[in-house]
C-alpha cells in the first residue's frame, strides 16, 4: 500500500479514507493483519493494522523489508487518447519503470481534459501491483511546442516517428537520461514534426514498419528501451 507519509519503525501512519475502505471492506482486514507499505522514499516496510473502521485505518510500520531503489531515469511524453487507453498507457508505463509521465497537448490531441489526479491514482495502483517502490510523477498537460522550448539539455527526447527514415530504437538508443514522445491517433502535424526535428535534443526513432496505435507505440518504445538499457 502506498502511504505518502514518513515510514519509521513503530510510528503509526493513517490510511486515507479510500484505502481504509479497501482494507476493511474489500480485503476485510482486522486489527493485527499484516500488510506491506511504501512511500517512494523510505523503502518497503512490513506493517500491521492497529485500528480499523469503515473509513479509517491506522497502520504501524515494523521492519524494513527492502531499502529504497530508484526507478530507471526514463520519461514518457504522450498525447492522451481516449480515457481507457490513456489509463492503459499510465498503468503499463508505470510497470515498465517510467519516472515521469507528461501528457502533451498537440494539434490533433483528442482529449483536451486530462485529469492528472485520476492518472496519478492509476499510477499508484500500478506501482502497488508491480511492487516498485516509487510512483511516477504525472505532471500537468503541456503544449508540445512549450515542451520542446523548455526541454532539459541533458536529456535525449526520442521522437516515435511512424514514417520516414528514422533509425530503429534498438540501434539509436544512447546511454544517459532519456524520454520518449508519442503522438495522438491522428499522428503529429507536419508543423509539429518539423519543430521537433529541428531540435538537437530530439532523435527520431522507428518501432518497425507497421503503424502502431498510440498506446502500443508507447509500450513498445519502453520495452525496447528496457531491453537495450538493462533498466
Ligand atoms: N499518423 C498516423 C496515421 O494517421 O496513420 C497514426 C499515428 S499512430 C496511431 C500514433 C503514434 O504512435 C504516432 O504519432 C507515433 O508517435 C507512434 N507510432 C506508431 N507507429 C509507430 C512506429 N512504427 N514507429 C514509431 N512510432 C510509431
């Protein structure tokens, strides 16, 4: 369970009401039940439930099971698609170790209303399920042109480009901080492609000869990255 409070042996922490409801009503845990906690900073802890009610649960961390480990230094900037597929992108990118998720607004982005609180909740659930010890940061949506203007100079941005002469990711990948950018279902506009291709921080890459759906492209990029970087 992700508890964004300091975790120390013997120091009780409170679950939020939704978590308390899940522990008491769904898992039907009572006082004394064991569970495992993490907060993204202090590693993973064996804990016990000390008090539990319908909307309130107090948990006591007892011993640290694992020290904190950092996630791979890879970001994903993605054009949000329909709600279910966007949730899928966030869930699978969390499993594949992404540390930052950046929804981008593009000329053809279909979903202008992006709920970052909901996407963060999806990332928390995915982190709990896959037993990673931190949760990726989901930032507020940003326009693609602004993202490119403010892009950090020490991070390569791999543009997933479905057409043209882009090199395959497996041979283009370089060591160091990385990020991927994937487009919406309608693809990037020509103006956006020109803007990105002009930047020395952007490297176009191919994920093969077939046109992948936006969510498939994001997953394929991260899986290939994991394979070549070993992260
Ligand atoms: N522009 C395409 C069209 O209109 O037919 C469709 C875009 S595709 C569904 C969505 C995004 O997935 C693209 O913008 C690109 O970032 C990524 N993508 C899809 N296939 C890819 C491939 N083979 N290699 C790299 N990126 C790909």
